[in-house]
């Protein structure tokens, strides 16, 4: 056997066996009606708590009051004003206040931004280096530390940050936005009361549905690795979202719809569906640049980029798109090409059905910045996607497909 | 609104909303080819380890050697001979040896019996009372303790004990067999190398497939609670087992079949499919009595009792049996009754296809002990099933259906 044939065999093995994996997710989910009252039991009694939150919505929907009632008699301070795409400067203020007050437990009351921000605070409070931004670039130091424990009261289902270790932090001053995933930074507990959805604006419901759908597609729509169960888990989330999404968009006051939505969002990015399978994430990476350039909502960028990326990459993804079309959208008729196209169209139509426009023209955006955006990937030396084949030229092709 | 109408509304809510739930599973899964070598990294270096195992199979299939290679240079003792349905007396011997040698970390190398037994050892080593059997009856004392940490090298996929906190322990001397579920007794880590299946006897493969299938049915085939995602997760495991089971029974040397089997078994009873849904477990309870009476393999009793129970309880389970038939077995034609019957027949045929006979006559067993078995439930005051409607008379009817 010569070298070439060994290499070829390796590729075949890599493509068609379930990959080795490690899975660990210690977060305690406390799910259901009235569960916010449980938080006090979860936080050790002698804790000095800092409650973190965002803007004012928790004051209007009763969640703030529920949290305060649960914390009655406990020692706590508050830190509000964590913005969308939480900013380093804001969070460093929180770190100083927490340390000055001897806080040793954090309670994030919010959606992805507040939870992500709180993960950063938990790490920065323990970091011994000069500038905590350093661990966003190289998280080895953080992986060694015992971080400040924290819990979550989720107010907005979408990111699954309530049951994973990841966080995305922005540093506007330096125009940087980085992700970190310290292995020891899972929430100790997360309270998911579906009733928090009742007061969400329609736009947040739309965003949450599309964000979750796209999280699952990033872990599913790659190439087959004989991971039969994981593929079916992903399809389970996609089918459930397909079934409930349009109804939920019309009526976010239905407990069962909200409960199913909430559990889909959490299970969509907590490690369960990614066990042993390849992952893509090119839609997210290109989407981040559209947010940076045009200020579009994150989920809007996914609804724009996702279908176009599927079209441009359909040869590499053909097998999984076919399976997705058949199992999620019942597309079983026509030639292979027709079925692939129908599955992509169904995805795009779904995003529109749940309230997100899927063309850049809908947002009055043209092609002026495409070269600049694509070049940023070039500059960083990044090729995207499960096979690292989404290069600068492909990014431009994908962006053109969004027009 | 009068009392009757309030009560009726409560029932409707109970039956048709997703139930509140708490989910926590901190076990670290280390999955894939060659992963047994990783165990040394998972056990703190200064640990005094006791390795626990069962009979001789790990000496013949190379697993013992892999474990010993991984533990080279570490401080450890061994305790072998944990039997199927692990016995109190055996385990108490292990507790004494572990304590005498100052062991502070356990490593279970085996299937469900060895893992269950090790969970008991981990608790009994820390228990301060006179007789550790007491905590099998009332586990409150154990819930308060920090138990001895332990890891697992799984040799036999079936029980999911490698990723849950449950254990079933027998005390032959007193003819007792009890389950316990201390909240703090999850394995710290479990190594799942699908290659361990290559050397399993066909009977173990059959048992593992049927055991897993039945675990999922116990959590799924009850009544609808609008837990759309959890139902689809359960169906995912059932469909995957349906697809791979007969092939695996013919050939347990195929890595992908073994990998999918192994992950199905673990995910089938680790809390993930039971989030927010009612559970049955009558098949298991009746099956335990058949094992006690006739010495039948656990999985054999499930294959006997399961289909008969579905027939006897089909009115209560009608909606979920219909859904199961359609989604797992593609049964979409005929009257409702015909479809329900076809789904039950398909289940029974599946158990036969993977090598387990489904009638008591296949094991030369008649109806002589039916009354005695059913009376045991009466004596204990137990009614079984998700609605507690499986009484003594129903148990006899179910057993008669197994003839």
C-alpha cells in the first residue's frame, strides 16, 4: 500500500465513521411553570450574590419581581445595563463592582447577551493577569481556574447559552468580537419558565426560532458520518420547530408552544446534537460580518446567509440536504437536483413564514461591501465550513445569493 | 366554577401540558475508538483506586489489559467477582477491602451489574449507619453524603447505568431486590469504546437491544403531554434501534452499528427522553417478578411482558401507540384498531427478529404462578403504570397474554 492509498483510506474513514467525542454538560435545568421561585434553593445560603441583567424588559414583564421575591432575605447586589453583544468595558465595570463587594455567586437574569456577559464576569473575577481580554484570545489560563459559580433565569430562548459553556464578547473600542468556551464555565443551574415568552416582542420570537433552527443546521447539514441517532436528534428539533414555529409566531401566549420552543432552543446547542458529527458554522461566521457591517440582528443574518450558503455548497452537502428534505419537509418526489432545491426553498420559506425577510434588498442593502467582507476572512487566513472549502470567492458567491 | 369543574380542569392540565421537570446529568462521556487509554487522565493522580469487575470476560476480550495499561504507574487494587444482579454480601466484601486499603476512587469495568454494584460500594463506603442495606430502603441519609467518586469503562451497552444515578441491588439472603437513585451518584466519567461490542455473545447483543428499546417505550408509550420534542427524541432512539438492531444481531463486528447501538443504549435512560413526560415502568416491574420466579434474563422478561401489556392497556395508551406505529413502523393504513394492533405486533416481531422469543411457552413456562406473582403487587399495595391502573387483575391478564 503506497502513501496515496493510505491517505485515501484515512479520508474515507474520517468521512464515514462516527467521530470520537467527549460530552459533558453539568448544568441543572429547572424547567416549567413558576420555577423562578426555586432559585434561592440552588444558591448556597451564605453566598454574596450579584444579579446581572440587561435593559428594562425584566421590569415590565414581572420577571424582576419574581427574582427579587425569590431572593428575599438573601445578600445581593445588582448590576444592570448589559447590552446586546455585551461589551468588554461594561463587563469590566461589573467585575470591579463584584470584586469590591465580595460577590461570590452570580445570577444572570436575561437572554444570551446577559448570560454570555456573566460568563465573562465569572472568569474575569478570578483571572490574575493584567487584562482579562487576553483570555479571550488565549483561554488556557482560564481553563485552569475555578471560576465564580453562576446561575441563570432565562428570559429569551435562542442561544442555548443557558446550557453551554460558550460566550461571545465584543470590544467596541477595538472593533473586536471574540468567542470563548472555557470547559469549566457552564451555568450551575438554569431556570426555564416558558411563561417568560408570553411577553416577548414578535421580533424576538422570530429571531429565536431562526437562531435555533440555524444552530441545528450548522451541526447537521454537513456530510454523513453514520451518526444515525445524532442525525435523528437534530431532525427532531428541526421538525418540532417546523411544526410549532408559524403557530408560535402568531401566538406566543400558548404555554405548550412556548415550552416546546424553549426546550428546542436549549437542546439545539448544548452539545447533544453535535456528539461525534462534523460541524459547519460558516453561516454564523459570514452572518457575524453582516451584523458588524450593517447592524442587522444576528438571526436576520442567518436567515439571509443560510439558504444562499446551502445553494452554493449543495454539492458538498448533497447527501445531507436530501435526507433533511425528506425527513423534515417530506420532500420525496422529483430528481435529486429538484429535491435538493426544494429543501433549500422550504428552509427559506420557513424563515419568511416566521417573520424574517431573507433578501438583502428587503433591508436596502446592496453588494458594495461584499469584497471588503470576504477579504476579512482572507486577511485572517480563514477558510470556513466543515471541509474548510468556503474561501473568499465562495463567500462572495454566497453574499451575492443573498441579494 | 364548582369543585367538580376545577378538578376536571386540573386533570386536563395534568394530561395535556408538558410537566415541570428537573434535569441534571454531570457524567462526562468519553466515546470512541481507543478511548480506554484516557482513563488515567480522568482520575486524580494521587488517588487510591479500586478497580471493580465481574466474571472473567474482560480477561478474554482484552479490556482488562487495556485498563491495566492505562493505569500503569498508578496506585490501585482490584475487586473481581461482582455477579449479575449484584449481591449485597459480595458488595459489602468490596466495601471492607476498599476501606481497609484506603481506596478513594472506584473504577467500574463492566456492564450494568458491575456499575450498579460500584454505585452501592461508593455510597456504603461513606455511610455511617450500622447496616448499609438501610439506605436502600430509605436513601435520605445517602443524599446528604459526598460519595466516593467513580468512573466507568463500559463493556456491555444496555442499562445506561454508565450515565445515570440509578442502581438495583439484590440481597439474596433476604430474597430482596431494591433500586436506589441517590442524586449525587453519577459516574464522574464513562468510557464508551464501541469496539467492546465486537466480542459480545449474541445473547448479550439481543438483550441490550431489547432492554434499550423497552427503556424508551416505558418513557414514551403513556399519554400525550404535548412534549413534542421529547417524543421525537424517544422515536429517534426507537427508529435507530429498528434500523440497526437486526443487522447488529447478525454482525456485531461492524464499528458503526456498535457505535450507534452504544449511544442509543446510553441516551435511552439518562434522563434525556424523560424530561417532562409521564412514565410507565409496569413492564419492568412485572418482568422483575418473572426473573425472580423463573430465572429468566431481564431483557427476556421485557420481550415477554411488553407486547402483552400494550395489548391489555391499549385503550389508555391508544394515542401514543398510534403515533408510535406511524412514526416508528410507518403504519398509516387501516382503522385505528388495526393500526394499534399492527404497532404491537411489529414490536413483538422486532424482539423475535433480534433473537428473543416472546412467549412463555418458548421457555416451558405455564400459568401456575400467575396468581402468586400478581398477589405480590397486591401485598405491597402497588398499582403500576403511568395512571396507576395496572392492578392485580390486570397483571394476571398481562401474564396470560404472555403464554
